[in-house]
C-alpha cells in the first residue's frame, strides 16, 4: 500500500477584523440627512472636532515612528519614517487651489467661515490650549457639541494608551481607510457651482484623492510592518479599529438625531 502524503498545514497571516462596523458607517443615514445649507452647517460644527483630533492622531504617529526629539537619533524603521512624513506633509501643509499652503484643519475652518457655520467652540478650544489649559479643561469650557467632545475624548484615550500598533490602527482603519467612502456621500449632496461650498468641496475631494490613492495603502503597509505575525498585536489593533468606527457611528447618530428633531 502506498502511503498518502499529508498535505502541509496552511496558516493565514493575522489581520484586521472590523466586523460589520465599516459597512454600517459607510451606509449611515447621515449622508442623506445632510441635504441643505443649514443642516450642512450643523454637520460642520460637529465634524470640525474630528478634523482637529485627526491631526493629533497624526502627530502621535510622527512622534512614535520618527524622531522629533533633540538631539536627533534615527528611528528604528526608516520605511515607516518615510511613509509617515509623507502623510504629515500632505495633511499639515497641503497646496491650496489659489496658491499657498495650509493644514487640512485650517482649510476646513476656512470652509466653515465661508459657509457661515459657527467656529466659536473650536476656536475657544484652540485658544485655551494655546494658553496652557489642559485638554480636559479646554474641552469642558469650549462649548462644543457634547457628542463631538466625547468623540475627541475617545480619540485621545487611544493616543494616550502608549501602544504604537493601536494608534496606527486608529489612524489607518478609523480614519484613512474609511474617510474616502464617507466623504463621497457628502460630496454628492453639495450644490455644484455654489461658491459658498467651494472650499468645503475642495477639502472633501482632497481627502478622497489623498486617502484613497496614497494614505490608506501607506498606513496599511505601516500596520503590517508593526504587527508582522504577532496575533496579539493584530487582535489589539482590530479591537481598537472597531472601537474607533463605533465612536464615529455614535457621533453620526447624535448629529442625525439632532437633524431629525429639527435642531438646526
């Protein structure tokens, strides 16, 4: 009798498990509800806080994957260093349509002013932070929408966790990977040719282009380099990614409830 060879065992590399969170977020009804100027202004007044803490997540990545200290020493992973610095260049100093450069946060804030949205709460937050107020106190006194402030607190809980793979997971799967599909739903609702929404449309389209074609693939490469074949790191990254998406869904739920109730 000829012995039957036993096929070699196959193993699959660990990865990110988002469950149905991404599908729920991309299909959220908020994108249909933001259907007019007043509702879009209210949306922006909430969303600006997520735009701001996006920049804080990015700086956390830069601190952990590059060297920002003096005296300088080379960070451990030159490839990750290059990839992160490319994203920082785009997000912190992007080219403007009429010349010059600005961060995407500053672009969004200018879009709010152009559209007539209230920038008071986010401006008070920044003023308090510039004056040395701790983040918790600045959030408590800025007068921002409660759901937006809670979103920021959850983001900073991850920033402060001290685990690089979790911070990268939050940035990759909670932001760069999903933002293009979220923003496409908003772009379709903007009135073409209306100058009031031109800067906001530019912001959305820049993020769709940058994140889809460049940033999301780069972030996934960094994620793979950090976690490798470590199942525990992948599990923690997956849990963090789902937490971030659930946090965004909670923010969208709160805005949608306000819009449905007529709270313009």
